[in-house]
C-alpha cells in the first residue's frame, strides 16, 4: 500500500472507533426510528457494513466529523495560525523592548 492509502486506512479505523463510541450515546432504537428501519437492521449495518463504508469514504477523499464540529479549509487554518504566531512574536519583541519595572 502507498503511504496515502495507509494514512486513509488508519484515519478510517479511528473514525470507525469514534462512530461506535458515538453510537453508545445515540441508542440504536433512536437511529432505527429516525431511519424508519428495524433495530435489527441497524445492528446488522453496524456489524457488517459500517466499517467498510467508512473505509470507502476515506479512500474516496472524504472524512467524518461529529455534527458539532465546524470544518475550516486547511489554507484558512494555516493563515490563522501564521497570524497568531506573528502576533505572539510581535508581543514578545515589545516586551523585550519595554520590560516591566
């Protein structure tokens, strides 16, 4: 496997573990009711199909995040981090020029 594939596989494995953890909070009964399917179908999906579906999504370039997360494009995140780093550096230089007495 290539390095990218290994990375996608590892990320999908972690996402699968997170989804299973999240399913402890949202009961299978609630999921079944929301989807209009039986609880046994939800269980079958979870046990037989879920891991493969998540791997498929990750290898296709997608990822899963919790609903309460907000995604930010990498370029924007890097810009924010660079701006923060420059501001911290500027503040440090100012403190060196005028140390508190």
